[in-house]
C-alpha cells in the first residue's frame, strides 16, 4: 500500500527532524544555563567585593555627630566664645526619591519652609551627593519636637541637635577672636588641598551645621578648636527608615580643645566702652611676658551675626560705614605715630651721643632750608633738653637734633625697629598684621624711584613721627613695652593655653641694644608727661591709684596738610580730616608692668581724646592685678619705709624691670 | 515490573503500572526546586512560614497530586481535548478583553466568583496542545513552506494579540516563543525561521514606537543602562545585582541577606527570588538551582524523545520550551542581562497560578512518559479530507 509507505516514511522523517531539533533545543538550553551560571560567578565571585560594598552602603548609614567646638576663654577662664544648642532639620538628598513631595510633607509641620522653598531647593541642588542639607535651622523647641516626631516617617529627613557658636561679649572681641561661618567653596578647596584629595577630606566639613573659623583666633586655631566628628552607625531599610542603631559602630565626637587667651574680658569690655562712638584701637600688654591683655578695635560688630550667615544688607552697612568696623585697627591698619614716636627718636639721639643736658631753644618754629617747620606750640617752649622735649613734646628740639651724626634717618630707623616698629611679629597668633613703615635711606631708595635720595629735611618729619612713618597700635604698644622693659625685646602673644597644655611663649627675647641710662632718661620724660604739671598729658593721665603712676606720651598725628591752613583746630572740620589722637604709656611708672597704646582715629588731640581712654583701660588692668591691689589697698598704718620711698620720679638706681612689691600683711585691714 | 514496547497494552493501562512509570527522578528534582523555594520564602518572610513559605509548600503539595493525577490521563484524551482546551482558553481571553478586571493598569484577570483567574496562563499550555495536535495530524512537509503554515501562525497570533493588548507583553512573548518552539520542533524549515527572524528584526523599531506602552519601552531602555538612574527604573536591576554579588561564594546565610531582608530587593518573593537565593545561599546555592533546572529540562527532553506519538513528543517539547524560557529569561533578568519583564522563576517563585500552570504542564509531561508506547491515530484530521 503506497499510502502506508508514504505515511511511514513521513513518520520516520518527522521523528528524525524532531530528534535533531530537540538536541538543538537541549543545546540552546544548556548554553543558556551555562551562560547564566557564568554570569552568576562573575557577579558573586569576581565582582563580589564591589557589590558587598554597595550592599553595606545600602544597609548601613553613618550619621555624623558634629564635635562641639572648643571654647575660647579669657585669661581668667571666662568664656568669650562658647556654644549653644541649636535644632535643625536636615534632608539627605541621596535618600529622597521625590524632593518636592518631601518638602511638602515638611511644610505641613513647618509652614515657614514654604516661603524659603526656592532657596532650599537651590541649596539641595548645590549640596554634594551624600551631604545633608539644612532646610530649617535654629528651630524653637516646639517646632523641633513636632518635626522630631514626624521626621522619622519621612525618608531622608533627619533632625539634628547641633551646637552653634555664641560670642558672649558681642563686639568686644570680634577682631581678635574673629568668628566662624559656613564653609565656603574656597575654604573647601583649601581643605581639600591640605587633605590631599577629596577622599581624605573630613566628611564633617560637608555637614551643614559645621562652621569653620574665618578670622582671628577662630581661624588661627581652627584645627585645635574643631575637634573630631563622631559617627553613629545605623542600619536602614530600603525606605531609609532606621531599623537599628549599631552601638559597636558608635564613635563619640571628640570636642575641640579650649583655647585660653591672654586677654582679659573685663579690660577688653571696658576698652570698648571707653571708645564709645570713637574709632580706633587699644592694645595693652604685660611688658615682661608679652601677654596681650587687651586688644580692642572700635567700632566693632557683633560676630554672632556671621555664625548663621549675615545678610548682605547688614554686611553692606558694616562694610560701607566710614569708621570701618570690620577693620582691626590694632594690627590691620597703620597710622602715623605722631609725637608718640619721639620717645624712640629721643633714644636714638641719646644713643648717637647727644648730651642729655644739651638745650635747644624752641621759638615755636624751626627753619630748615627754605621750609619753616612749626612746633605745635606757637609761642615756643624756650630752652629744652631731651627730658623737657619729651615732656612738652617739643617738635623744634627734635627738628634740631635729628640729623646729628649717628642719628639721622638710619639711626632713628635702627632704634625704632629695635623697639618693634616697622615689622611684623612673626609669632603673633592671628594674621592680618600690617607692617607699617619705618623710613631710612634704603627705604627711600627702593620706594621712591623718581626721588631716591634722602633729603635731610625729611628726617625732621620722621623725627616727630610724621612723614613716611606709620605704625600699628600693636607695634606702638610693643615699643612702649620694650622701653619700659629696657632689657628684653618682648614680643606680644595672645594664646596662653590650648586645651590644658600651657603654651610656652617665646621666652628667649632678644636683648635690647640700649643702655639703661638712656632708657631712664626717656622714661623719666614719659613720667613727666603724665605727672609733671606742665606735661602734655598731666590732666588726662593721672591714675588716681595711690602711688601708682602712669608714664605716657601723647601724640597727635596730622592727617591733612597744614599748609595754608590758618586754623589748626580740629573742631568743625569733617571727621575724616581730623588729626589722629594717640597715647602710649606704661604703668606703674616706678616698676613698670603694663604698656598701653591707644589710637583714636581722627580723634583730634592725643592728650584730650586718647589719654583718658588709655587711663581708664590701664586703671582697670592695674586694679585687677593682685600685685597692684596690694599696692593700692595699703594696710594701716602705712609702713614708714614705703611712705618715704620716692614715688614721683623714677630713680636711676631703681631697676625698672624689678618690681618692688611690698609684702602684704597677714591680716589686711580695710 | 519492567515495561517495554512489547508489554501488552492491557497490562499498561493498569493504574498501578502507570504509577510506577511516572518519572520519579524528575519529581524529585522538581520537589528539590520547590523545596528550595520554600526555604528561601521562609527566609525572606522574616524567618517565618507566613506569609509565603507555607502557602508555597502547600500549593506545591496540592498541585503535585494534581500532576500525578493528570499523568494517569491517557494521551488520546489530551489529543481529543486539545482543540477544545485551546478554544476555551481563547474564549476566556476574549472575555477578559470584554469584561476583565483591571489591576495595576492591565486587564488580565477574570472574576469567576471564587477567585480571579488569569486566562493567559491557561493559554500557555493550550497553545502547546493545539499546535502539537496540528502537527501530529499533518505530515512533515506541512511544517515547511505551504499554506498550512498559516494555521499554526494564526493559532499563535490570536492569543498573542489578545494577551499583548491586556497589556501583558511578558506572557504574550512566552506564548509566541512556545508556539514557535513547537513549530520548530515539528520541523519548520530554516528558510521560514530565517524569514521570521528577519521580519522580527525589521519590526523592532515599529514595535518600540507604536506598539509598546511607555513603561514597557522604558523597561527596555533602562535595561540597557541600569546604573544611569539608581533610584528610578534601573533600581530593581541594580539592587538585584547588589544582592547577588554581595552573596559571594557561600552566601550570607538564611535570613541574613541584608538586601532581601531590608526590602532593598524588590519583588524578592516572586520575580527576584533568584537574587534572594543567591544572596543568602551564595554562588553554591544559585548554581545548584540552575543545575536542578538543567536536570529537569534534560529529563523532560528525554521523555520527549522516548514518546512513540508525535503529539506526545511535541507536547513535551513545547511545554519544556516554555519552562526553559521562563528559567532563562528570569535568570537573565535578575542578573541584569535582560529587561525587567514579569516572568517568575517556575517552581521557585511564590505565586499560585504560575505554579498551577507549571504543574499541569508537568502532568502532561509525566503523562507522556507513562504513555510513551501509546500510538495515536492521525486520521481524525479535520483537514484530511482536502488531501
């Protein structure tokens, strides 16, 4: 049967085809399964490490614990810069799926965030991928409690209780200790460079609550104050909710070190008060150690404004105010020292061999070449020796003497530099010092290409602290400290302790190249300035603290040219054109301990406007000093040996660097 | 009692004889896979029998009994019912199109009172039966270029279109692949296959732009670059890869997989269960599962070769092709080699209707094993009269 055979052959044929096809199918499946197993091996065995990391990044989250910033204390342990708690709400961008929805949810609890929506979104977009963004800061307790309750249900939202810097003394310390602020891109770049690369960067720097020192001590000791961030290791699920906290992974934050300053908060505060509206600076230091007890620049500003970010409007007002509150007038700006410089000039003259008893007759003016140089006293001071010239601040004496052989510009400059002017104190902790200028022939050669030769007439200006001479208040104070010390070239410093480690200041001060005799003469001149009835500051620099006297020197530095000005009086002319008033002093006159320099910018006269301020500041420093207290609060009856002791004048046999302290009785009676 | 082609037919029809003929080794392999599924479901359920592991094991047990029962059914019954099953499934699909319930944006379910059923699941089996019967009743040359090629193509395209329109592209593709697999196994010549493949390639851009829903197109684009959007649509693939990769050689241990336990792994109990297996049991566990699947597939293909009837051969080949496609696509998907399509891992994933389909299909496979010597007549072809 033909059909049957066809069927059979057909059956055989399709069975054959089927078998081949099934083998093929089996081959394809086997290949597929091998490929899958291979892929499995690739994922699990070869790339396993990468995925294990990703897996634990999924599972575990590190929440940074910002370290409390170290406090800044004054010399007596009074907190100048501390911390206060602040509550804020953070958003972790990497854990948020829909940021708009999340912000809506937060706005439900904190309606104030609605108004800032645009700014918040901008911040979030600018933040780094794994850094949280603060969307509301400084919440009150009620809002914080509300958010805290609610935030745990919103993925990627976290509340944090941070500490915020607070400056308890407002403006009194704003220039010295500076302030902290949000880390800027520039700061971050600098930190990244310091760390090597971005991986090494301390992640706390990206924390929104973190503040970096921007100025002054806060900047100079930022590393010490900063501390080390801690971390909480938490386990989260896919929606970002916290499943568990891993207590083994908990690393507590290490608080920053406290920095103790040499400054005294009360003196600093007093300095700010006495300046009032006036612009200028005051520096007070210990002449033996170089500790700066007061360094205040006025007018000041509230550094607390900068902590959470100052508004550009407020910043603009501070920046544009003509009395320059943002400028540190103690170190960051230089002034002509005026007559306060004469002590240095006098010392230079004595060093050059000028006889201290040599007199120059002051007739009120001095003619040099074609120019008439006027003394500040129109009628003249009459015959003046060096003591009188300091006491009366006689210009003519210095005009006459300044070009004596051995003195001249180079001699004066050498002395002034040895006294601390014209250079930056390398070891001073905070940055921003201005060098100022102490001119000599070399200076003229390099600075004035068109007129490189020193004209002797220029020495006349220099001798009275005008002309090219500029100094900062800190330099002036150091200069007086060195005059008062006499032996060592003390250098100022601000930081006493870091943490509990006493900071050893530079002990090895260089010796001063001045003879004691000469120093005694200029010091006696300064004593007379304050205590002689005819001294320029007699009325304004008497301390009224028993036998403790101040020895000072006034200065009035002209800002405008007097040429063609009939009336040299400062009243009624624009503030900017008024003379600077300066006063430098040390106290006690008999056994110096403190030196002070006060500059009142456009403060007209040094005697009238700077000396009273210096007196008030110095007075407080002396009253606060236990050694001085023992001298002021004298037990009754007065020890006869003390009563007979000379206290009006500094005698040459009383070495100024040794202090004769009367031993207080065992039972002091008031 | 050893059975052979020479065993008397009457003796073969005894149930105790049939029962012995069931491929128990295949049953063991399937049970191992299902048991592994139960174990991992226990783990991802938070080391608890609820909500998944208990259901999974119970269902497997229940459906295993059904499978054994179905394996007793004579092949001639399957043959005679095959078109009816196909027709009924097609009608149900049409019913879904008309009255179906919409769940998650797709109209796939039909509410039959007790529960919701998904007729596209039945169609996977029905298409195999219908095509197997068609090729059983037609000669080898009918599988090649001829007008008769239109009938199976029509049989495939009708359910494909209906299911794709639900839209359930994954199942539609499975129906298509199953149908084509049967056609190829039946001897479709390479010229036809090449033509179809060529046409498919040409059609891809059109399908992409005009046919696919946005979310379907997006699945494919994110598949191509999953890491571009880690918390968006590529999230599933990336998290699955992290889960598997972090498992390493021996795995993190049952109940200790952070990805699956903390919900980073999506659909950890259904489509992505393979990732959970690999995370907790490591490469050893994952490779063992693939090995078990391989054994199941090869044992089933051997059964296909043993069958004396062409219907039996094709039915097993088609069924196993579907099964293999499930395994390969799911495996490729969880490891980031294929786009995310809703294809579960058969026997391992949690889910009743897929399990039922698979077990019914294996009932058919076991039936072919049991009735491998049965010859089936070809003359009842409805087209025979035209020849």
